[in-house]
C-alpha cells in the first residue's frame, strides 16, 4: 500500500509502537526509526542509565528526543517513526510531528500495559505504578490530538491492518 507521508506512532510506553512500527514499515515500504533506540545508540547507554544519571536525567533525555525528532524529519525517505511515550505530549514535538507526518495514536488501556510489561525494568517512568497511572491520565488527552486513534490492545498484525485502513481513508477522503 502506498502511503504518501511519514507515519509517526505515538502513545504511552508499552503500547507496541516499536513492534507495530516494524510491521507497518514492512507493509508500506517505508524505512523504520525507533527514537528510543536511536537515542541509546547516540548516547552509548540505555534510557534507564540516562534517567538514573544525576548529571543527565529526564530533562537531558527530552533534549535528545527533540534533536532526534528534528533529524528524522530531514531524512528524505518516507519513514515509520516509533516515538517515546513522552515525545508527543511535548507541545513543540507535537507541532513538529503534526506538520511533518501522519500521527497515529496506539491506544491501550493502562491495565493491559501493566500486564504486558510485567517484570520489564527498562522503562523508567513505569517503575512506580502510582506515578505511571497519573502520567497516563495526563498524557491521554494529548495523545488524542493525533490524526488517527487505533485500539492497539489486539494482535500487532490486526493493529497494522487498522492503521492501514485509517491511513487509506485519510488519504482518499
């Protein structure tokens, strides 16, 4: 299926942006970029290490995120972009995404996310369940500003089919 724009997957941590993004890139022929992986590669450490480092922390990570997002939009290829959970809620990032891509919110209930990530220690903002719940409530309305919302609590292949249908509808209406 030919999609004429970059596709930016947004949503809370653990919704499947990377898994779905890889599958979607295969189906559309777009390149694939995982922003978190790009940051880890550039910084030569994990996101957890960045967050836990008193000299860097979350603010430094957010600066890296903005820089990577800007760089991605200079790439001449069509891309599927898997963002971090905090990328789209940031107003500057959201504006960049909405003007340079079709944004797709992968929406998953918080309890499903917690179940999916049981035992996962690689997500700094999901380590504390109470704080994660509060952050989820704050971010949901911001994710709702995406061009498309897709229920991502299903099998990744089904999620990709839903995205392709929504993108076809957007491009042909």
